[in-house]
């Protein structure tokens, strides 16, 4: 049990640290907070087209000059966003959403912990899955507590025609963790069915 706890804590802390370090980089390098006053023509300033921004590395996006880093032309960019709601902007304008989402995050961790406590096979994978979910959830909860909004900066799109909502490292950890949990729990159900069939087969003999 001690080794399980150490593994979970280590992976969760690494995930939390990676999430916060990348968000700190995003705020300092490409940050353009919605709460920052817009200075026309400057970084995070108002604009109507690219020529209205003061330097070549800024682009006019949603009426503001922003620094966008292209990772894969036409498909993947790094640009700064702040999300006061949950994934895909849900609860964005709901009063007290910040505290509701913090509570939901904590409750989800308790539920997932109880689920992996019943896993008998592939425990290490289950522990890593829980740690990724915990680290990802804590990363976004940290933002909501200390900033009031979740920082997102990874943007996938298809030539800006079809755009996936911006996300962060914590969201990636959550998706991977949940995917691993589905695999583990699926294996558990299959194992239970096999055990049941064996018991019935023995009983018939």
C-alpha cells in the first residue's frame, strides 16, 4: 500500500508541476488576459486587422493583438485563453461557478479513488490513471482558487475553420487518466465474467 501511495503522489505532483510551469510560461510569453486593459496597437491591445498590431509576431485575434506561436501550420497553435467556466465554456456565466467546479473536482477525485480501490488486476495502471486524473484536476482547481479562471493555451484547429476548444496540460492528463481507467475497469469486468463462467462450469461438473 505504501508503494502505491508513493507512486500516486509522485505522478500527481509531476503532473501538477508540469501543468503549472507551462501555464506560467504561457502567461509570460503569450499571455493576453481578458481582464487586462486593451491598449490600441500594443500587445493585448485593440485591433481590426494584423497591421494594427505593433510588431510582426502579433496577430489580430478576436479584436485584440495577441502573440500566437504556430506549432503545426494550419492545425496546432499556442495562444492564450482564460476560461472562467468548465470544459467547452460550460458554466461560464453562472454565478458562483468557480466554487461549484472546485467542489465537483474534489467529489470526482473521491469517486475515482473508491473505484480504483476495488481493482484487483492491473493495479499499477489504475494507480497511474488515478494520479493523472488527480494531478490534472488539481492543476485546474489551483487556477480557479488563485486566479479565478483556468488558463488554456493549446489550440487545435483545421485552418481556423474548425476549432477545438483551447485546453492545457491538466486537460491532457485528465483525458489520458480517464482513458486508462476505462481500460482497467473494462478488463476488470471481463475478468469477472470469465471467473463467473469458470465457477458455473465447475458447478455443472
